[in-house]
C-alpha cells in the first residue's frame, strides 16, 4: 500500500486545493484549508455509539438544563421574579400603618402586620 502525501489526491473530505475556494478561486489567504480531524477514528467506537439506548426524557431535560445558555436565561427569569416579589411587598408596606412610618420591616413582619390590619378593619366594619 502506497501512502499519498497530497490529501486532495487521496480523496479525503474537507480538504481543498487553491482554486477551489469560495471567493475568486481562493480559500483563506489562498492556502490549503483543512477540516478538523474526525472525532472517532475507530469503526468499533462508532458502532458502539450507535448501540446506545436513546436518552430518557429526564436525562434530556438534565442535559438541557446544564447548558450555560439555559442557566443564564433561568437566572434572568428568577431575578425578574424576585424583583416583582419585592415590589409587591413594598406596595403592601406602604398601605400598612406603623410608627414610625418609614420603619424597615422584614417580609414576615409585613405579612403579619397585614393580617392584623385586615382583621382590625373587619372588626371596625362589624361594629
């Protein structure tokens, strides 16, 4: 068996000679363009990969959620949700009477105060 030094003559895919490039018969800089090497050189490995069972729905979901794009989008959605949540607490806080009125309250304190205030208003209406 004789080895051929020229990839175009050997019939290897992904390799182009000058004159076969896309622009004016030239590739990048008029040089030979090379494709990346194949990922799997062994036919047995390719066969073994074909024999793997398809991924379950849960496994596909896990892999999709592991991508950076998904994590970034999820973090953005969560940030928007938390901001809306905090704005709702701020609006509720403005409606509640406290002394002093600008006193900083935790979320649980705001909720407990709102419950007491609603209860008080119900009592006033009942009397």
